[in-house]
C-alpha cells in the first residue's frame, strides 16, 4: 500500500460519509491560518504524510515548514503554518495529526536510544515489529531519529532464527542449505555460547546474540572475531542499552522503537478570529 492509498483509507475510516458535525453547521468556506505547535521536545517525522493528508481535503492549502524531518524541535516551537480553508483543514486535522504524532514519536524514541550509545561504535537498528501498512513510514521515522533500518521485509535479507534452526535440526544444516541457494550475507540468531561458537566456525556474516545478559554478551564477544558483525537483541531498554553498546557490539536492535513508541504531543491551533 503506497502513502496515498494509506491516506485515503485513513480519511475514509474517519469520515465514511462525511464530517457530520461540521457539515450540519452548514458553514461556508473560511479562509484563514493555523499553526502546528510542539507540546514537548521531539524529533520531526511524518511531515509528508501530514501535508498530503491536508492537501487531499484542501487542495489549495499553502503550508510553510519551519523544520525538516529529522530536526529536533523544542517544546512550544511552531513546526509549520498553514493557510487555506479552515473548514477543510478541520476535517483533515485528526488523520493528519495521527500520522505526524505517531511517526514523530518513533523518531523521538529512536533518538533517545541513539543518544545513549553515541560514544560507542554501536548503531541502533529497528525490527519488523511494525504496524501493518505503516512499515515504510515507521522505518523512515527510525532513520529520522538517527537509527538504522534492519531488513525491510522477509525478501530483503537472510536471518536464520530459532524456528529455522529447529526445522533444520541445527544451525549448521540451516546455513549449509541456505548457501546452496544464495550468496547473500547470512545472519544467524544465537542464544547460547555453544551456538555462538558454531556460528564462528561457519564464518557467518553476522551473529545476532538473542536475549543474553550483559555477562553472557561479554563472554560471547570474546569468541567472535572482529570480521564477523555482532548484534544484540532482546530486552533492550533505555536504561540498559548504553552498557550493552560498551561491550563493543556493532548493532543493537530494538523492537520497541516501532511497537511501543509513545506518540509525540503536538497541537494544531486555528486562528478563527481572523478568518
């Protein structure tokens, strides 16, 4: 689903047969201005979705952005100003804000994680734990927050996880079978030090150290040569992530970036008096 289709579906969901309240007021067009204001410190994402939602209902809208996606915005700063028919802007408000608040929330949370590991070589990755239909937008939001995207989808890269290992009855047969069919890089999930050693013997491209304590991660890192990339995942909180990054890992993947980020707080203020 592309962005336009997603916006159309969201608008249809919000107004299946029009905006009953506004239309019952039988108001004529009200040319005027509105401004989008941050109500917390945040990192901006979702500006494109916000603008296209507004344009879908108010094609003559003029919008001036004071920040770009990825910019840090302080509480009470004006994010953008809008000029057009305030009646149509009012109809589009909730859907447009839903996009921007959700995506800016992801970018903001990602930036908090990125800041925690900024003094290490470690990079913060997202996962596939995304809202159905929103994956591309949510992964862009992670990038706006300073993070990196892991694989976009199952077609994008090879990642051998616990169920692949179980069905093949081991890491070695799984990796050997995959190498018969592709020359793409192979990442393998390891949950024990024995599995880490097996991955090293197979010379895989990246080892995903899954749900290990800091102590076990430190032991695992001693077993892995530098040319093999390392990634940690599982229970990665803001309080913990710095201590994990300091162990020397290349990457930490955090599902919470997309599945648990709180929406950023913003407000659209209408200037009715001068409309």
